[in-house]
């Protein structure tokens, strides 16, 4: 994974994911995010591949940007603004972020080997915005 910073889109996988979001028709953009959350949650307690975790975090950042207290995604994110995203995605995003931060999460393991505290704080901030706390 080519990573240059701790932000949700500061890696090659998330930058590629943003292209997928841009390429989706406007009415399907929310489904791209929903799929990212679902793929993470379907792993249950088993091994979670880092790419799936990265895409869930990127999706959560896009969703959080539309929430009170959210931060706009400016660098390496989708070039086109997203339409208003369904509120029912928020609990799925929170659950996906919780999954990325627990158990057999390859992404968590990779970050714990370097700047894990700062990265984890960023993910928890996203979670807080999405949970409304």
C-alpha cells in the first residue's frame, strides 16, 4: 500500500476508490459507499484485508463530510461533489469503522507498526461525527 499520510485519502487504494466513486452515476454513488461498508462487515471476526478497510474509511470520510462537524474531503478524494447521501448509511459506517479498528484487521496491524495512534485518532474522529457524538 502506497501511503503518504494518515488521512482517509492519503494512500493509493483510497485515491483509486475515489475514481470509482467519480465514475459511478450520481444515483449509484451511495451504493458504492454502502458496498464498501458491507464488504467490511461481511468479514465478521475473520481476517479483514487492508484494502477493504481503506475503502470503508474513505467512504466514511465522504459520508462524514455531509454531517454536522464533518470535514470536507479535499485532497485525493472524488473530483465531483457527491449528492446528499442517505442518513441510513451512518450506522453502517460506524459499524465498519469499529470493525477496522478491532480483531484481525490488516490495516490496524499495519498502522500499529508506525504512526498508529494518530491514524486511529483520525478514524475515531470520523466515527464520532457519524455517530453524532
